[in-house]
């Protein structure tokens, strides 16, 4: 009876209403939004891997199936025999390829004879020091970001993905079809997949050239130099001056950003350069700030009287400029009319980030500076 009385007492405190019930998303005290849910999941996640690490995987220039495979590998979610044996006690956990150890992810992709065949091949193919390579090869994210040069590393990431995928498929052949591929087969399959994926994505248009298979880095550098030269040559031939701008963002350093860029005359000589910290809250604001800096230089100098092109590798920043900063970023809007420049002398071009190297270097250096440094050449043409 006492419990019944307690229940009745509790029910008496509830006020019934004839209004219709509604669902409330508590984190925002209102309607559900996927963006807020994403923030909540990330903030409560026990995985402390920086976001930029995962972006390396999602931005791979390979098929979605391969991206999903690499993502599962990074999370330790691939169904190796070791993992399956923990769920199905009747499953043998030993490695099908070498039978020397349990088939863990670490063993299969970094220690097994199959992994050694594959990894030692790409180390030799890309002429990488053995000690340097193996210091990084047992960590997926370090391996994916092995080269500091952007134009080399974007292709290298495809090589890593093709290598890991080849290991996995060779393992499956051994388990399900009782077929053991030869070492030379592994090597040929890696190069074949790299060439096919690279051609499909447009980042390796030179896989048919013989030097690609013996001096990959040298071949990449030669073609990158030609791409850069041709890109700027076309613009220098058609404009009085070319402005290259970029921004850098260092999220691990108190969210500090930098901006930088150069202006070159039609003969390719630098007539103006700048590099310094960005007064911005995020990378997009920093990219916009870099554009605004060079716009201000143009309008306050003789350059506004000539036909110019401003090149940025941020499509979002370019779109924001054309849409009007008063609408998109009112706090960044300058006290002059950008449209007057865009309607008369200035054109904005989107430049591939791998080509915008000079501005990128100045922006990265600018992030570590206290003040922005600007320099005009002594002789301006």
C-alpha cells in the first residue's frame, strides 16, 4: 500500500495538457540538426586522433571502396582471423600466409612476409632510405604523410593505398581460394593499381613513361615543374601582372593562421611580396584576408590601372568575394568597393594548391611571425 500511495502522490504532481507532444533536441533546446549531432559525437568521442589525420584518408584519390577499407584499417575494424577468433571460438587465428603468428592487423600489414614483400618494394621503387622508411612504415598516418612536398605526397598516398589493398586482396586469395601469389605478382599488381587509379583521378598522367617505374620521384618533379611553368606562363602572357595568394592554418598552435603571396610582372619578376599572421578565426577567414590584402595593394598602387589576375586555391574564399563580404563575412568587409576592381581591372582565378607553392610557403612562414612584412621591389616595371 505504501508503494501505491507513493505512486499516486507522484502522479498527482503531473499536469496533463491537451496540446500535442513534440520532440526536443536537448543539446540545442530545439530542433535536431545533423551538424550539432556531429559536434556532439566528436566532443564525446574517446578517439583523440586529430581531424586532419582522418581528412588524409577521406581525401585519397581512390575509389570509395578503397577509402572505406583504409578507414576500417585505421580504426582496427577489418575482420582479421584474430578478431574473428574472439567472436567465433572455432576460428583458427593463425596467419594463413605465413602460419607463424596470429593474424592481427599489425602482423598482416607490417610484419608478415606478404607485407614485407609489398612494403620493401615501394621503398625500393621510390628510392627511400630503408631506415627512414621503416621508422614510418608501422604507422598508417605517418606513412600516408611521408613526403613533405604536396605534389609528391598526393601521389604517394595513392601508392600506399594500392599497397595495403594489394596485401588485403592477396590475403583473401590465400584464405578463400587457397592461392598464394608470387612476390613478382604482388609488385606488378601494386604498380598496375597505382597507374589505373592515378590515371582515373588525373594525378598520374605519366604512368606510361618508362622513367616512372625506375625513378618515380624524379618523374613527378619533372612533370610538376612543367605544369607549374605552363600554368603561370599562360597567365603572365595574358595579364600585366599575376598575383598569387594563400593562407595557412596551424590548429595545433593556438589556432594560428598566416597569409602570404607575391605579385609578378609579365616578365615573371616579383614586384611585391607579403607574409605575416592572419587576423582570422578559421582557415576560410584567413584565405579571404589574403585576397583582401592583395586587393588593397592593387587599389592603392598604379596596378589598378592595368589588367591583373589574382590566383587563390580556395574556391570558398573566391565565392565569398563574389557573393559580397557584406553578406557572407560582414566583419571582414573592407571600407572600399571590391566590385569596382572586379568589374574593371581584376580577375580572380582558382589555382590548384599543388601549383600555388610560392604563396603557400610565404603563408606558412607568416603564421610564425608577429607582424606582417611587405616588400616592393626596388625596380617596378
